C-alpha cells in the first residue's frame, strides 16, 4: 500500500481489484511508482471489494473484469450516482473490447484496457483517470453497508 506524505485532501485513492496475487502486486507496485501521490487499496474478489468500498473514499477504481466470485459489473452495481459525482472506473481483462463494451458502457466505465496491451497501457489509463478526477471529489459509496445498494448512494 502506498501512503504518500501529502495532505489528505490531495491524496487520491485507487481501489485495485485483481484476483491473481502476483499480478495484483505488480500492478500495485507499478501504480505506486507512477502515481506516488495516490493511495492504493487492494481487493482480490467481488466480496472483498464490497467490504472495502463502504469504508474508503475513492477517486478511481481499477477492476479486473473476471473474478472468482463474479464480475467487475457485480462490484459496480449501484455506482452510477458515484460515477456521476466523479468516481472514475477503469476495467481490465483479457477479453476483446467488443465483447465487454456494451456492459461497461451501461455502467459508465471511464476506460477499458486489454491486459495484452501491457502494464504501460494499464498505468497510463489509471493516470488519465486520476488526472480527470475533479479536485476535491472523494466519493463515498454505501458507507453504512458493505453492499452497494443504490438507496445508500442516493443520500
């Protein structure tokens, strides 16, 4: 986890969800190097991400499309209000973009990156997402509940 020594209002938080431990560590290290001003919170499944999301203020979510207990879209259920408030979502996977584009567009995903494009493309997508987050926009998602109920997002 990256903990920069900046004021908390300047620190942006990235949620990284990837089930492959080794790959997740490589992605986290690459992001920490490229974005030292960001804090990276890691999860390895839909369930873990749902538990983390209510207690974190997020700016960017980087989600693997396919996880052992579901899909990135399962994590994003109910996130439309948060995305409308500035949360940026980047999804990555080995699927061709054409296969996943309809589902991802419905959720307002900022960018999709095919894993075969490499780490540089993934890091660049996250950098672009971080740079496009409006200043002072930390988004709370379902703070009172570990489920991403749409009702908790609209209050």
